């Protein structure tokens, strides 16, 4: 099964963006990645920003990020099963240390990098 990781990305005080959580889904040889304002939560939709694909090494990495972009700590990790992928939606079943359930990413509006992330019980 493919793996996923959610990294708490702690940014330096003068960094280009605020501290956030990086949701990374193993997609072949890369990690599809979204920056979340907060970790997935069954009680509410979380704003997510699509990022460039990341290296597979981040599945197991914790520590400083290059170019003075702070550091990452593994917040959750596990495996997932792809339920479906459509033009504006990706749905996966997570089985992790902290999270389990159906995670859905939906595009918000016309910007292809703006997403909403929801988590529901399996």
C-alpha cells in the first residue's frame, strides 16, 4: 500500500509563510503535497494549498529543511488506499498512527492550488 505522512512544518519567525502541516501522499516516485492550516480534523474543513511534488525521502525525514525554511517533525504517518481521483477531488482512506478514516481533498474555486481538506469516519 502507498504511504502518507503529515509533517508539522515549523517555519522561522521571519519565514515566507506561517507554521503549517504538510500532507504528503505517495504517488508513484513522488509525494503529492498540500500545506494545511491545521491538521485534518473530523469537526471542520481545513484550508489546504497545493504545493509542488516532494521527494519520497520525506516519508521518513525529520529535521531542518534547506534554504532556512525551518524544520519538520512527523505528526502522523501510515498507509492509504485511493478511493477515487477526479478532476476536482481526491479521496483516500487513511490508516495511520493518529488518523484513520476517509480524507477528501476538494478544489476550491478556480485556483488549482486552493483546496479544502475534510476527514470523516470510515
